[in-house]
C-alpha cells in the first residue's frame, strides 16, 4: 500500500508540473526582456532534451503503476501472490556469451575497456536490458488487453536556420524536406549512417535532399585534411565520389590520403594543389564546424531535418523514414529550415521483480544501425581513428 501511495504521489507531481517549452521561457537581463527563442541553439536543444527526458520519466512512472496493478489483478485471478506471478511473467533467460559480446559491441563507446576486463560486469547490464525488453512485451500485452495509453504534453523540437548554400548536396534541389548532416570522415558511425541516409534519400529523391556539412572533430587532424580536400574535389564536381571513397578507405586514412584519393579519382592534380594551398578552403571547413557547434553539435554524425534536430534511438532507417513522412505531411506549416547566405565556407528502464518491489536500472539503449556517435573525447588518432578500443 505504501508503494502504491508513493507511486501515485509521484504520478501527480509529474503530471501537475510540466516543463515549459523553450519557446515559452522568458528571462530578464540588464534592462531587456528576452524569450526562449533568443537563447543560443545549444541551450534550446538542451531544454528540448530535458522536456523529452521528463516525458519519459512520466511515462515510466505511470507504466510502473499500471504494471503493478496488472500483476496484482492477474495474481489474484490465478490464486497466486503478486511476487509469484511476477516472477513467472517477467522471467528472462540468463545472458549467453553471444548476448554479452553483442552488448559490448553496441556500447563500447561508453565502456572503453577491453572485453575480457569487463565481461563479468556486463552480465548485470545485459540482464537488465533483457528485463527491459521483457517489460516492453508485458506493457504491449497490457495495452492490447486494456486499451492502455498515457497522454503526455508533447515537447516541441526547436527549429533552426542552417546555411546550406555552397555545401554539397544530393537529391532534389527544390525538395520540400532538407536533411543536413554534420559528419567526420574518420568517424565509423558517420560511415554507417551515410549508407542509411543515402538509401533513404534515394527512395525519396524527388521529395528530399541531403546537404553535407563538415564537422572534423577527430583529434588526429587527418579528417580535417580530408575534409579540406573534399572541398577541392567538389570544385571539380566530384565531392560525392570523394566522400564515398574516403569512407571506403576510412581504416587506412593518413596524412597522404587527401592527394591519394584525388589521384584515384583522376582529379586534376594542379587544380587540386592550388585549392589545397588556398587559405579560403580551410576557412570553409572551419566555418562549417563553427556553425555546427553554434547549433549544439558536439558529436558526429548529427542530423537536422527541416531545421529540427534528428536523434535516432533504435533503428535509424525506420526513424528517418518516419521523420520524413511526418515532415512531408506538414511542410506547409513548417518554419524555414535553411538560409541562402553564401557560405564562407536511454531510457530509464523500470523492471519489476515482483508486484510490490521494483528496481529502476539505467542501461544504454540498444543501438540500431548507424546511430552511434563519435566525439572528440571518444575519437582517437592514427590507426585507431575509428574510436573503438582493442
């Protein structure tokens, strides 16, 4: 009963005090009043992500309350204690070696240690992940049986104006949906994501376009040099060929790669060298990175769809398609996402072991294809430029 009262109190608090959207915020500084829209992009994104996390927490609280009630009802109907029924309903198999390896590969950026050193520690995390998946199955069953649904105040994603003029693009130039990607040539997740985005843009070639923006965050300095060379390749109409070849040879990129890739593509060597020596070429790459950081981009790949941050959680391809479909159905009311200025260039997983005792375990969400990210803190140098520890 105490557990039920505590959950109910938490539920009421969560539903009575919604977080204000960034656009609704205002503040006074000096002798002026400002609105939430006056805040820098990075701050607005943080506020949006805070709202999203709050909604997830609200959902978790209500889910736990409903789960406890459902388990008690089912246990009573079968003449069992809630603990007995929950033990069977939420039972999961012991993680296998394959499960442990899979979890390690999907979450190594957060682990950053050799597999043998963390194998024993992974057991609890994988078990918690299995419990989370089991919980989702049970909640789906509850939804089907009882038409269960929680209505939450939806967080409105901020919309930003992003410069696209002068940057390489593919797809329909006059498309109603624009995907802007900030990427690094040495980030393995950028390579994976580029394949997914290319597939989706090809499918929506008449309705969507992709704009590539440079974000060379790898501290090796190699990705910056390759990015600069790709600007020169773009001047010869070969950006995407250079882009694809650079990703194809990602594991072997060196300081000599910029010209080596150009030679393989049979680009004009003299024009290439002149372009590489031109300070404006590097300035264009640096300007792209600066705008990215002003938009709150601190890892690669990072995406914006019609100016809204796109953060895939599980399956990037499916989520990107869903986002495009949504944008295509609302483009008439969507704020401008790009400008034409010349370029100077986890969820808290709640798993119940029984009806009256629940534990909340935070585990990294299972990654879908191409949704991992690299940052300057996870990227490494030299032959280990793919960020992954041995």
